C-alpha cells in the first residue's frame, strides 16, 4: 500500500535535489556560523588575557 | 571521552612553547584536528553529494542521511558528555568539568538542530510530511528544548557563585528525563500510529553509501572534539577575563578602605 | 526529615489557607483554561470528548507552573531564604514539604478540573475499574509533577527572570507525565484506542518518573539550598 | 581565649563584587562588638558571612570553632541573624511566624510564649497578619524569632533601625541580658551613642576591610583586629 503511494511520488519528482541542497546549506550555515563566532570570540577574549594565564587546563 | 582528554591535555605543551603567545584559541593539536576535520568533511561531502549513487527507493534524498545520522550521533554524545560532566561537577567540584558541561551542551544544541532540520527535509519527500510524532523525533525535539533550557539557565545565572552547582543539577535532571521521555514516546507512538519509519529499513545500504556515512560520522566526531576544545578554551578565557576584572575590583575596594582610614579617628574619639 | 517536611507543609498550607490565592486565583484559572479549550476546539463536543484527557492534563500542567511560582514566591520575601538556611531544617525535609504542598494543591485542582470537564465537556465516566485507574494515574502523576516542580522552583528561587525561565525548564521535563497521564486517562475514559491494561502500564511509567524525581530531589536539594 | 569569630584576610564575593576584600577580625566569647562604617562598607556581608550564609572566596573564616569553608551548616544552627529583611511570612500571623521558626529550630510552644512576652508583643498583635504590621512591629517579631533560637552568637544588622525609643531600649536590654548569659553579640549600627554604651569593642570597617579596632573601656586602640600573631595581615596591602 505504502510502496504504491511511494512509487507514485517517485515518478512525479525523480530527484529531491532541492531538499538535499537545502539540508546541506542549512548544516553549513549553522555549524559554520557557530564555529566562526566561536573563533572570533576566542580571539577577542585572548587579547584581554595575559599569555601566562592562557594555559588551557 | 579519552580523545577529548588527550586533546585538552596536549594543549598546554604547545602553549608553553617559546613561540609568541597564540592569537586565538588554537593550539597545534587543535589545528591538526581542525584540518583533519575539514579534510574529512570535504571528502564526506564529495562522496555524499557526488560519488555515492542515489538510493534505489529514496533517490537523492538519501544524501541527507549522511548529515542527519552523524549529527544525531554527535548530538547524543554531546549531551551524554554534558550529563557526565555535570555529575563530575558535583563530585569533583572543579571549574574544568563545569566548563566542559556548558561547552558540550551548546555544541549538542547546534548538532540537534542540524539533525532535526535535515530529518525534516528528508521526511518531506519520503514520508510526505516534515514532521511526524515518531518516538525518536519527539525524544530528540524534547532533548533540544531541555538543553536550550539548560543553556538559558546558565545565562540567567551568570555571575552567580553557585552557577556551576545549580546548572549541574539542572543538567543531570535533564539527562534523567531522556530515558523516561524515550520510553514514554515509544509507547505512545506504538499505541497511536505505526508504519511511517519502515522505509529506511527496506532499502539496502550499498558499499559506497556506507563509506560516505562512515566518513561523515568520523568527520562529525572530529568536528565535535575540535569544537569542544575551542569552546572550552573560550569559556576558560571568559572566566579568566572575569577574574582579572575581579582582581581589579578587590584592589579598588581596598583603596576605598585606605581613603577612609582617616575617618575612624573622628568616629572613635566621638565614641569615647 | 519527615518531621521537617510536615513543619514546612503545615506552614505552606496555612499560608495558602490565609491568602486564598489557590482558591481565588488558581481554581478560576484552571476553569478559564478549560473554557478556552472549549471555545478553541468546537461546540459540537465530539472533538472535545475525544480530547478531554489531553486538555485536562495540559490544564493541570499550566496550573502546576503557577502553583510552583506561588509556593516559592512566598519564600522570596527579604531575609526569608537566609532564615530558612539558618533554621536547622533538613534540606531534604524542606524539599519534601514543598513538594507535598504542591502535591496537595494539584490534587485539589485535579478533582475540580475533572468535575469541570464532566460538566463542560460532557465526559462520561466508565466502570469502577476505570475510575480506579484514573485515581491512581492522577495520584502518581501528581507526585512526579510536584517533585519536579518543587525542584525547579527552588533552583530558580532568587534568579532573575524566574517567571519566564520556570515554564521553559519545567514543562519539557514533565512532558513524559503529560503523555503518560493523558494515555492513562484515555484508557479509563475509553476515548483513545488505549486498553485499560495499557493504561496500567502508563501508571507504571508515571511511577518511575515520580520515584526518579523524588529521589533526585531529596539528594539535590541539599546542595541547592547550601549555597556555599 | 578561644575566639568565637576568627577571620583572617577573608574575601567574600557578592556576584562579582568583593564585598569583603580581606577582612581580619577576632571576637572572643561573651564580647559585644559594635561594627561601624559607612554604607556599603561590608558590614552586612561580614555578618552574613559569620552566619555561614556566604562562601569564603579566600582567607580563613572560623566561627564557633568550625571552618566556614567546610562545615557552615554546623555554624548556622548555633547563630542568630537579625538582617535587613526580617524573614517573616507576610500572610501568616505573628504567632504562626514565631511558632514556625521555633519549631524549625526544634523549640516548643513554651519558647514561643516566652519569647513573645520578652519582646513585648501584646496579645492584641498575636493574631494579626505580618502584612498588616508596621516596620517597628515586624522588627519586634523578628527579635522574638531570634530569641527562640537560643543561639550562641547573635549577629544584629542595624537592630535599632525603625524602632521607637521603647523598642531601642528593648534591643539594648536583650543584648545586655544575652551578653550576661554568655552569648557573643556583633552589632552593626549607625546609632553610635546607643551602641557604644553597649559595646566592649568598636570595630571600624571600610571598603571591605577592618580599618580600626578600639577597646571601649581602656580606650586602647589595638592593631586592626588584634593581629598579635600576624601583624601585617591587614596593613600589608
């Protein structure tokens, strides 16, 4: 039953590239944005802290 | 866990090296890991979008799974690390574990959002709907809300000396909830609706596809460890900045006392 | 620990009795929500009858947030937390007392909303067995809700933005109770396709939640109140 | 002499603000200390620290023989704090309030009646809700609560504030009686005339450190906070 409806869907839209691109773009923007903000914040903060205190543990 | 520890422990060595102080939060260890992550991600995307064939049932939509599945795994690992670190905060009472818990939770939120978004984009063409009240989806969505609450609590408690402890308690409570949420949503779904998730099981995962998935998983884990290291360092630096401000505040407070040292003579002579 | 809990709960109930916030505000609020659901869904009562268990428990959850706010607002008067920490009361006792206070108020609200639903949504109650299921589910669910509520209420005592943060933190945590209690009520009222055997399994899940949160609360309240 | 309060360079932080920036103070058993200093000097913080309610950031802080860093809970049961906030439930009556705190401190109905009689809370007020009391009356109720605790160390923050003459006399009387029975009392006050008549020593505090310490009877000025064993503790910085 489901396989039938599914097959119907598939013949109408043979590829789903728009969804794939959207998904990859979303992941890139979100993770990339997070990373860029993180690195910038790190640089910003590092400037305010003397090097001897910049030991990571 | 071990990989994180080594990553963090290896870092001071590079910082202590006689080179000028690092500009940012990078160290040699983290840079190597970052390059590996980028390379793996690039390879993974190449495999995922170009080399691997479209799935027999799902056509190109299967390519979304190369992001979806790894991000789900990373998200769960990240929240697991937060829960573990929260326990360690209550036990060892160290700043390190508190910062690890906070950092990991934030990264977990990012990956959960990626996981949910790609899941929805996959669900629309394959299931016909963006969202279905499937047990795993519901659990993941609740997990996101729980840890968003955790981060909100951290922000609200900024500057509070008890923040580490209170947030650790909130983190543990959020984590306790996860298995209960999972059980309840599983039962709930089995009672209400059935088949939606079956499609994935039917399609055979071929060699190239499996390889793409594996690469992305490794890339995701490397990325997680890298982000954890950097996020931890950012949090660590933020604490140091606060400390410097605190030292200045102490000095200022004491100079206040110096200024008023003349005053007590009046007060005491009055008193006698 | 239990003696301390009784001292605290006696005090809280006395405050409730004297201020009458519960009777004057909480009960009308719950009834207003029930009426709003009726406005929102339909006047034909078919959807309402189907959805009654869920609507009941959403109402209870909203009331829980207010109830927790209220029972901890009384503790936020100047100097009170200091005195409470100086008092020598066992933190676990304070937790149990607070949770018991929420529990008693919730039970009273549940009885009232069930009657309210019976009238407004024309709910039909089934056999003795299904009523027993409802009573048990409500009792066990309330224990879990009260424990989680008391814990997060204390966590946010003295935090700025507490009013908005409490629902954000508390409501996702009690989501399993909503699912479990709703399903158990569906089994009892026969509105869903949940059998009564499954209904009792839901009570089991609610019990797991209740035990987890009561235990964790007893252990976590000490450090929460300790502050040092 | 065994000291009841023993602070060495105690630093205490409120949020990110160092309310105490290295306070050094010793208080002997049975002494009555007047704590004076400008607003924001750290008096209230010092009292709350001594009650075991605040964490010690650095330095030593011992009260009643217990280290505040490790077992503040042991201290809390044995001290009484009269703070700016009176710590009463608005919706409860006077009797209900005193009874609740007495029961919390393992007292009984006898304690409640005795305490209320001692602070002169007439029967008329016993069944009035705290919300309807004046500031001075609330202070009296808070004093009754304080008495039910049978504490070894009293920490009074501006006890005279908001009280009429009879009320102030009552505070002084209670402090004298307490001191006679061996209770140590630390009073923070701006009402110097009254408090110096009461106190054995006057400790000045400013900017979160102890700046002066004078014995009232001998007029002798000790090094700040009697730092015999550690002369440079407070001045060194």
